[in-house]
C-alpha cells in the first residue's frame, strides 16, 4: 500500500532506538450548529496520508522502535447499521487497510500501556489532551510530529502524483465544459452547476475547496464565494475551482469574457497576466525560490501596465515602492496536495517577507523535485486598494488616475496552472485553453 511507504518515510525521521509512539486521531462526523445535519465526511489530511482510512472515528498508533502500525476501528452496533448501512467485519477492515495490528477503539489505553512508550508524539494540543486523558502518566510531545509529517508531505510519491494527475485530468474537462457553455444572462451558480456536474460525472465527488465562480466586478474579489449574481454581456467570468481524487486536489483558474470575445482593454490586460504566467512557468525548476518567481511576475505586470498607460515612471522605483501590489495583492502560488493550500510552504525558521503582496505568498523556499505547486498571477482593479492609493502622494505619482478611474469596474483576471517539479524542470498538469485565440475559438 502507498500509505505503508508514507509511514516508513515518517518513521525514518525518528530515532528507531527509542521506545516512543506516534499517535494520530482521525476525524469525526461534523454537524451543523448542534443539529443532526451532517456535513459530508472528509478525513483529516495527515491521518489519511498515513493510514488511507477515509472513515470517521478511527485512531492510529505507530511504534517507532518496531515500525509496527496499530489501527483502532470504532465498534459499530446494530443501530449504526440501521441508519448508515452494513457494518464492516474485522476481516474486511484488515483487508482494506492492512495494519500490522487491528484493534477496536476501546483498546487504545491497554495497547499503549503494553507498548510502554517513553514519549508519545501528537500533532497538536487537542490530540495530546486526548492521550493525557487516557493516562496522565504518559509523556506527550507536540512539537516534532507536525514538522515531520509536513516534511514528508512536501515531496509527493508516485502514488500521490498519479492521483493528482487524475484530479487535474477531470478538472481540465470540467473547466473546458464551462468555457463552452457560458453565456451572458446565466447566473454564476448555473456555471458552477455545469462544473460540478462534469466533476461528478467522472467520479470525483469532493470539492477540493469552495470554488470561485465570479462574473463582472465579483472577479476582483479574491475569495468570492457567493456565486449568485447574473453574468452580463461584456463581463469577465473568473472560475477558480477543482475537486479531489482520493483526497488529492486540483486547483485551476481561468478568466474569459462571458460573450466569448475579448474587448480591447480585456485583451491587453489579459495578455499581461498570461505573459506573467507563461514566463513564471518557464523559469520553474529545482533550486528556484518561489519569492524570486513572484517578484519576476510582479515586474512583468508593471511593465505591461506601464505600456498601456495604467502606471507610469521607472519600473525599478515602482518595484521598490510596491506599486505592483495595488494590482496583484496575493501570492504567486502555493503547494498542492492533500490540501489545496498544502503544508510545507514555510519550513521552520523561515518567516514571511513583510512586504505588500508578497507577504501573502504561501511558499517561501527553493523548489525540489516531487513538489507540486500552483502558478497564478493576476491583475485586479480593486477600489478598496486603488482609491486610497490615488489619494496617497507617494503612490499616486506612479498612477494614471484617469485610466484607473475608467477601469474601476473592470473586475479582475487570474490564470492558474498546476505543476509537478521534475528533476530538470516541470510537468504542467493543466490543459485548459488560456491563449486568447484558443479561448475565443472554443467559445465561438
């Protein structure tokens, strides 16, 4: 099983001579505000990574010295079968998850006592409290395990990359179908329904995150999730959405005119973002730092905006004064995996750069083979950023007020691809049209 490799990878980071245990608590069913409304179950990512179990109320223990894996399953009663269906037998659980030792959850304390741990490593204080409640004599440590699992999850195994390619493959299909179907007069939720349909038609049932389906000025709201407005003729439509394959996410963004034809301003500003995307991708390879890619994209964006008269002045001066962040206020990309904003972007001791725009960059480290990242530059006309800037003398001298005022209702553009870092460069898993001519041809 792939999870066996994940466990071995994790255990290799610990001293195998110590009598220590790694404890993990799986997720439970969540309910809405104290009612019996169940949210769709989705396993906690670290637990899923190490066990492959996507069911509620499981626990796991790894014995560091022996390397043995103990899985603890909930003991279901007849009432569970009445409401939730057939109960798995011990043999079925053993066959599906292949632990070295299978127990029921009421055996956790007795098993831990028999293993006589010198220390028990937990992910967080909540799980540590659970262990301490079992037995106050256990010594619990919460600093090491999170860092160790994060280190493991940063570099994907072949099994993980296969799931991510499948998630990307289906996402490519769903995005293309929305691009073919969108038209003025539709509501954002109608476009979302088309997207969701094609994901589920191909067997992906769990959204990787709350998707953004934004028409018109909503496209300039970075995390817009209302998805309830009508899309008008002349509007941009921005779709940032993806589903999971066995927990592994895809996260793709495309922006295009609802009527299928780029207007003058739409075409030139879109091309600036596309140039930033394409050039950033060309520069992706092992050893490159994400902050350098980000600042390179910012410079391309400023060059483009200067050429069309939105900004003015020396590019180096504008970079020093962070003018790029008025139009591109988020980070260039993030890690992707069992979580859409996957773990590991900031290794221990690495701090965020306290600078507009780049302080929101979710990865600050050199790229390595096996990492999976997104590249997603954007240009947005956000009144909440631009109006104060026009009144700030230090910023306004770089801004063409008339041009910006004319574009205040323009909305925003973001284009996002998903890349696997390889030994000599990258593999781009995203295959959704992004050149202007390609988009217009698809939408014709």
